[in-house]
C-alpha cells in the first residue's frame, strides 16, 4: 500500500491580478489543516506566493501543484509562457523583466526568484524560452516535530 | 494553554437556531445543532462579532456587575478611553465625576496609561531598529487581545511579530497598584480594581492574565444608563483629569499610531479586515511597513460590542476630544512618570507571557491521519453544492465537510444532499409501486396494462 499523500492542483491565470494569491492562500490553508509547523508553512506560503506571482506577471497560464506526504512538502509551479532567457540573471536580486503594468502595481521588484531560493530547502528550475517554466520547490520538516 | 474562561457565552433560551452568527465568526467557531447555536471554545477569540449580529441577543458577555463593587472597601474604576465617546459631547471631567457618584472612590484613567504605553511602544520600536534590523517586520501591536487570539488561531506564523508591550488596560492596573495603592494604606484585598470595558475580548484577557491586577470588568453598556442619568439630571462638579488627547485618541483606530508616531505604520480595524491584512502579511505581500495597529472592532475600541454609541459617531467624538485636549505632544508629566517607572523596572511595560500557537485548525495530530482526513474532506466537499448556505448549521460547505470527517456532522445535514436522496427514494418508491403482481390482473411488463 502506498503511503498517504495529499495532491492538490490549482490553476493560475496569467495577468489576472484579482485572483493572484489565491493559490498560495489555498496551499497555506491546506498545510494548516495538516498541522504542519507554522514556521515551515510561512516559508512554503511565501515561496508559493512568489511563484504564483511569477506566473501571473510573466506567463499566459499555469498551475500550482501541492504534494504533501511523510517525507515533506513539494510545490510545483508550472507555466506556459515566455520562459526565462537567462536564469542566472533572474536569480539576481533586483533584476526584473516585469511589465510596466505589473511594476505600477508594486510587483516586479526583482525579488521573486531570490526570495523563493531563500525560502526553499531544495529548488529546481527548468525553463525553455517561448515554451514555459517549471519550478519545483521542496521543503523538509523540522527535525523536532 | 486553554483559556480558563471565555467571556462570550450562549444564552440557549434566547437562541432560535437562525444560523446568522455562524457566518459572521472570523474563526468559524460557532455551529448550530438541534436548533441551538454553540461555541467551539477552543476556537473562540471573544471578539464579540456574534454579540453584534444576534438579533435575539442570545450571545452575551459574562462580567462583573455593580453588586460586585460592594465586596470591597475602596473601589477603583479604570475607564477605557472609549467611555468618553458615549455621552454626546460630555467632557471626560464630567464623566469621571459621574463614575465617582455611581460607587467608585477613585478613577485611574486608562487613557492616561495609554500615554505611558505610547512611550513604551515608541521605545520598543526604536530599540528594535538598532538591535535587529532584519527583525520580524512589520511589528504588530499587542493592544487588541482579540487580534492576538486571532493570530494564535489562524495566523500562528505571525506570533513572533507581536510586540511584548502590555495593552493600556493592563498598564493602567499596574500603574494604579504601583503609583497609588501604597499611598492609600488599605490592604490590597480590600481594594477592588474594575476595568470599564468596551469589549468582551479584554474581559477574557483579564480573566486569564490579569487576575492579580484587576478584580473585575464592567461593560460600558452596563454602566451607561447610570452615568447618563447623572450627566443629564445632576449638576456634576467637573473633576480634574490627567489624560491628554493622545491617550483619549487611543479609543479610535489610528489613535495608537498617531501617538507613537513612527513613519511607516498602518492601522486596520474590523476583524474581517484584520484577517485579510494578516493573510497578505503571511504570504509576504507587505513590504516597507514597520508597525501595524490592528483592532478587531470597527473604527477601533469605540466600536466595541459592549459600547452604546454608534462607532462612527463615537469615532468623530474622540477625534474632536483629542484635538481639544492636545494630541500633538505628550505632556511632561507622562514623560517624567514613564522615565521613573522604567528606571525602577526596565520591564515595567512589557510582559514575558508566551503567546502559543493553538494549532486548532489541524485535522489530526498525526500527519498521515491528517492527510487521510484531508483527502476524505476534499472528496466530501466535491459532493456538496458549495453555496455556503449555512442551513446545515456549519458556516461553509468546507466546514461541513470537515465536521463530517471529524464525526460531528453527517452528509444528510446538507439540505441539498437530503433533497437529492429524497428524490432518489421517491423515484424508487414510484418504480416499486408500478410493479404489480400477476394476481392483480395483468403481467408485470413495465408501463403497460389497463383495467
């Protein structure tokens, strides 16, 4: 018998700033129901929110997939969009290619990916220009809980 | 630790089971079962939203009353600044005079203590800037106990943001005991200290953490009639009072921030607004904000569930009074007393009470059981209409699904599911009724036959 796990898939719409953040909120509420350590929930929430905003700001559409099991928490953020031409540059704090509209709303400060890296225990980014981006964020449980 | 006693309780005789309250509760702490609402106490934050919404007045706050005063030789009132906004333009010096007439020997203003608190918060923020610039920003005020409880229940990851500076009603009691009691020559047990409160959350907070400081809390709406009568009918001699506009201003949303005076502070009021803001904060959306004043009641403490005056009218009144009594700079007396008090004890204004993560939202202590329950919950939710009508007695379809998983509700509590099942049953009954035995005169071919 396979170990119990939670699998949650939430669609994310590109350029829709009204629904932006709902996926991260849902991920957060789900983790609260599972009784995950609150400091870990905070890290997952912030990383998921940044990844969700990256989809909203830069991609056409995408999804957030949450997976939780005894081993840890994994959040996948996958999108169809323009991809990241220079990943190293995108990982640099302050660098951003966000549209003027997004910047006018206070987004696109160039802290998205650096912030995600800071919050995750393991980060994999797979991107292809004009195809899309797949970000896998892994989190491990604190040892004393 | 579970709270020893909540101030918000049900009056089951008055409850008609209408479900209005269940949707108003910010922590989904109310259910209706067998025609009566009941409160899941481990989730209740005593904000008083249910007291406000209930048309039948079936929710009430348990408090002391004027009879309690008789147990003491010397009675002290600690009036919340919001009391000053209740009497259509009457001045604090008259309201304090009225308090003396209804049975208090002394009045120690919470508005005055709020000015000392203002100094303490300002200093805490300045120290924080120097010690840990990365700190848990933004810092969050501890002044509203309903907000503190909301963090424990719904936003535990934000608990480190709470500053440990005591709210003014605690500081008022501490100051009275430190500054005034030694001069009275009356033993502590013969002195009754009573906080005059605008809300149930502060009653609960005092019941649990302030029992050594305060002997009871009296709701503003309980004293309103008596005070109002005196103000209208009697010629009261105004008594001198100590608070300035800064302390009085604490009664409205934004008053605390205006007194503390740090640049990038924001004030939010109304428990649902507070929850929305904290949600954004938890997702890391708020930047460049140093301090948040968050108050559970609309317009701040003037909107407390135990007040009488309309919150908007009361807020305007407070702003007017604050202007009249000076809300630009703290009086010298305050600054001197503040300096004296922290010289005697550096931690006079702060507490070391641990604010715990309540974790009441989790489905199970065991992760794999919680996962199984969550998957069941989602499967049940998929069958429910997601109209959140509340007719089942749970506030939302999601909470009904959770209640089913936890064994305190069943699927047929949903009136839509019940109706579907009735339709199926009726169809089956009809199908059975149409099958007639051969002895009745025809074969049992479906849909055929006649006389």
